C-alpha cells in the first residue's frame, strides 16, 4: 500500500470513530434513527478502513465511497433532516468520508505523467 493510501484509510478510520461517538458527543443519542445510522455506519466504515490498512484492495475504497454517500444522504432517508444536530453531523462526516474515498480511487486510476523527449 502506498503511503497516501494509508493516510486516507487512517483518516476514514478516525472519521468512523467520530461517527460512532457523535450521537453522544453532539447530543443526538436520543434520536434513534440518526443514532443507529451513526453507530452502524461508523462500525462498517471502520471495518473497511481497517481491512484496507491490512491488505489494500480497490473494492474497499468503493465500499467506503458508497458508505460515505449513504451517511451523507441518510438524514433524509431516515427522516431526521428536520433536526439540526444529527443532520449536520451526518452530512459533513459522510461528505468527508466520500471525498477521501473518491480521492483515493482517483489517485489509483490517474495516468502517470508523460515526459516528452
């Protein structure tokens, strides 16, 4: 695994821990749909980030991209978008996770620079 891929996976792992703890830290543990979304998504993202750190595979980045998008849009799907704290937390955390995964995927597929002779 390249150094920059490890950094992205460590960042996603830290964001997963944040996501898991956020219902208590931010104060929406009583909003069950949002709290369960944060807890389960945080666990799933952490599992795939750890798996990518142990043995990197492209599909793990795709899964984290999908999970990040899920967290990003989840306030509207689990009907908590009218509540500010969980919505902002899930939206920003999901956006960060999705962006990190997208950057890692882009870096894997970008063409190496060509040197003209």
